C-alpha cells in the first residue's frame, strides 16, 4: 500500500514540476528550465528503478 502511494505521488510531483516549468517558460517570474529539469529527474529515477527491477526479475541482470 505504501509503495503504491509513493509511486503515485512521485509521478504527480514529477508531472507537476514539468507543468510548472512549461508555464515558467512563458512567465518571466518563474525560471521554467529549473522546474523542467527537476521534474525529469524525479520521473527518470522512478523509471530506472522500475526498469532494473524488471530486469532482475527476468534474470537478465543479477545483484552485485
């Protein structure tokens, strides 16, 4: 249950940061590129963790 909530909130935060960043590209008050990069990092970290879990489960890679 906790992992499902973490997964959901990570995606919400990542997508929200990207949306704020896109708005920031058009509004002179908010530096948009910072929020876009932060959102991509949040989503990338989550994606990579899930990707490596699937590879380990399939036996393609193993724990070092």
